[in-house]
C-alpha cells in the first residue's frame, strides 16, 4: 500500500498536465467553485478542453465512444478535470473518468480509483472468486440429473393432481345436482317413501364427500413424500445459498469500509460512515466511482491544492439518460453530494447567501368566486420544497386564507413559466382534478429549442421515471417508466433555433424537457435547460394556453398567456 503511494508520489508529474504558465491569479477563482453549478469556472473549462484535445488526438484509449463509424458497441463516458496548484505553486490539472474505461480502472494519465476493485492481489477479487466458487457448486447441484428428475416429477404430479381433483370435483358437483333434483321430486311422495329417499340421498352425499376428501388426502400424501425427497436433495443447495448470502454481505461491508475519502482537513470517512449504511440502507450503486471524488481524493493525498473542477460527457448518449457529447455537467446529487459534502470540508468555498426570500408578483389572468388563473414566473416553485424558497402555494394561501381544501390543482416545474389553475374551495378542486385525471383539459406550451428539427409535427412517446442516482433528473425507462406522451408542432425557425408548441397528453415530471432533449425524442434540448441542455438566462418553456370546463357554469374556458420570449 505504502509502496504504491510512494511510487505515485515519485512520479506525480505523470498525473498532472500543466497549463499555460501565463495564467495569472486574477484568472483563478478566489474560492473553490460549487461543483454542483452546471457552468464550470473558465480555468476548469480550459483544462477540460486541453483533455478533450488529448482524447481526440494523442491519447490512445482504445475505446469506442461512438463518434466515428466504429464497429464495436459504442459507449460514452463522463470525464473530469481538477485544476490544482502543485507544491511549487504551478497550475496544472488532474484527469479522471467515471467507473471503468477499457474494462479497467487504471489508465495511464488518469488518477487511480479511490479503491481498486480490480486489483489482482486485493481482497475484493479474491472474495468474488470465493463467492463464485460457491455459486458454481450450487449450479452443479441444481443441474444434477437426479435432482432435476425429482423437480420434473413434482411438476407432473402437481398437474396430474389438479386434473384428477378437477374431475373428482365435477363428479361430486354433478351428483350433488342430481340429489337436489331427487329431493325436489320427492316432495309430493308419501312421507315414509320420501323419508327413505332422503336418507338414501344423505348417505350418498356423505359417500361422495369422503371420496373427494380421500382423493385430496391421496395427492397431498404423494406430494408430501416427494417434497421430502426434494428437500433432502436441496439441503446442501439451501445451505450454500445462505453461505453465499453471508459471504456477499461480509465482502460488501468490507468494500464500503475500504472506500475512504480524504477531505481538505486531512480527515477520512468511508462509504459506511458517509451514507450511514445499515442492512436496510445501502449507498447508491457506483458511489465513489464518479470523477469528482476520485480527483479530490488524489489531490489531497499528494498535497495538491484544488482550484476548480469540471466534468464533461464524451461520446454517444446512453439509451436511457440524456448526455450530450462535449457538454459540461455538475456533480451528481444522489451519489456525489453526500461524499463531496465531506470532501469539501476544510476547503475555501464561496460564501453561501442562501436563496432570496423575495415574493414574486403574480399576474392574475382570470378570477371568480371559484377559480383563479395566474401567470407563474419562471424560477418560482409551485409547491413548497426542501429549502426556504417561496412557492405559489404559500403566496396563494396567504392571499386567500379563507379558501378550503388544496389550492394547487396542477404543477409547473420551477423553471417553467405560464398558466397555473388554482381552486378556491374543495368542491372546485375535486371537479378540476377530475378533468385532469380524465385528460379532458387541453394544455399547450411554447418553447424555444436550441436547434432545428424534422419532421415539424408529430408525437413523442417515451416512458419516464426518476433517475435515482441523480435526482431531480428523469430518464427514459421502458421497464419501469410511466407512460408519457407529447404532441408537438413547429411554429417557426429563426437563426438556427426553433419555436415550437407542445401538447402534453400526460403530465410527468420534466416530460417536455426530456422529450425534447432525448435522442429518441426531438434530440434538441429546450433553450436554457440546465439539466438536459445548456444553462442560459432562463428555461425557454412557457405554458401559454389552457382549456377546461368551468366547475360551476360548465362552460368552456380558454385562457391564453403570451410567452414573452
């Protein structure tokens, strides 16, 4: 371990690429920039472009990013750069990639992982091999011809039992029906004759009852005897599976403890401590393998001072996520935020002023005793969030303290502006909610796209679910996603940008933003989309038309609100 650290320390220049010596202190940030800001500092962008040139040119990565006509399967990758000041005060940068590259974790010119699960001499691969040995033994036992014959026999007997009991039940039911007819027919016979018939029918009923019961007991006994033989054959399999489960838990726990992250104060925390791991609480998959933790840990380990960070995607986008070649992305929230919260401790950071508590002025588009329609400003929450930001729900509640029931009938994303429909009483709320559920309310949004598209009219159907590793981002998922359908029609094209109308038929979170940006959607992000495109002064998405039935008069109401962009 120490030999490895000393070897890297002696060859630290292999990991640092130096930038122009003409960089002045004025070009450097006064404090380490927020790694969750989608727009990196210019000096980090300079380093990222330097790395991109190396990837495109002299660096032989032997990896298919899908940028050329490669034959092998293409896969994009997240890269990161950390601008640092070395022990002599010289400015350079470190490079890293997320996860694995070329099926490995150690690539020349990139910082090593915090913990290398692929180290041939490490405990992890050894532990995996021990678990695989148990798995192979389980596979042998489960493939044993005698054991498989027992399972096949049980399947056949269960089928035979079901058919036999169904047949016996049919006979039982038919005999029961015939007895009922005979009882009915005996009603007009002399009492002695009728009683004799009824007694005979009762005996027959008891006989059929016990015959059916005996059949059930027979099959139960046959299957129980067979299951005893199967249980005996499965005894070792069950013991091995329990052993494998215990071995996996021990190996996983040991792995979490070996992912140790330094911070700027020289303190260490492992994954178990950072994510408060328990049997029911595990860290997100791949935690610690993103570029930011790798880069910061390496810098702290070898006495380098972090200056600025940038992460960018290189290559084709995954099928489920939205990643654009060459675009910068902030550190992910679910996996990286808890780790970076620890790692940035002790580092000089920008002063946090917290969210402004200004109350936006709401423009009323329509109001009566039952409903209120407003123009929600971009950047305002519809309902209260985790922070201190003011929300539309809070503003309306303060303005109408006598209103009953939920006020907010539907939501708009924080970044989206436009028409919001609000109920002033519980009856109105339920009526309007019903219209949304039945999808009889018609909505239209206006947006500006970053490029041009073809065809100019159509429908997008991409199921969506939350990206559990990077909330609040959403992702396309055909296995677990909810149906999401959007109609669209191009309004105009100017200066390489497209004005478009969206007609959502469902109301999923970020639906229009993902359907616009995803490669299987329009493959063209909405202008200013800091999650799925490029940050600008605002997200150019506005709810500009709403058509619904008035909850009291039942007349059709159409509200129009110009986008203003």
